[in-house]
C-alpha cells in the first residue's frame, strides 16, 4: 500500500521540499514541533528503519546530516534534534527539529499551525542555506 510519503515522492501530494537526491527526499513537516521541522525519507517505501539495507541506511543518515547543516544555518538554534519514531506513517522518516530547549522535541505537545505561505518561506530559506553549505 502506498503511504502518504510515497505519494509525496511521486508528486501526487504536494510538499514543501527542501532537498532531494535520487534516493532521498527532505521536506517540511506540515504539523511541526518548531519552525523549520523537516522530515527526511528514503524514496523507496520501507516501514521500519532497521529493515533498510545497509547502503540505503547509511545513505539516509548522510543525506540527513547535510540537511541538518542547512537547517541549522537557516534556523539558528543550539542544536538540530533527531528522532526516528515511525509510528504515525509506515514509511521510514527521520525528524530534524531545530532545538533551543529540551521541550522543543516533545512530540506530545501541541503542534504549530503554519500557513502555506509561511511554510513556503521556510522551505526557501532552508534551500538557500543548503546551497551555501554544500558549495563550500
């Protein structure tokens, strides 16, 4: 069965993409914990992160690291938090969350409600920061 993330990969559902490679995609979470909250996924649909083959698994983390560097530049913060929960959508995804305090990573707190326009601005900000980070 095709997940919502697979539909984003195929273009059937729009997303605020911030980075993409042949195998991976990063886009803004539409119900973010903090401004700049990004999801990083493999394009190939796999439910559980530890079911991924080793090459894809390591590639996903390398891709997430690059995205995190751009994210931190776009949304200055103490650190970029990382979480793999995987209960909400049966498709591997890594949460990258700009952190300034421990509560920023609390998944049980009320999520932000950001407009399409605000998310578009955030996505562009991260894309520009990634260009700067990857061009050096």
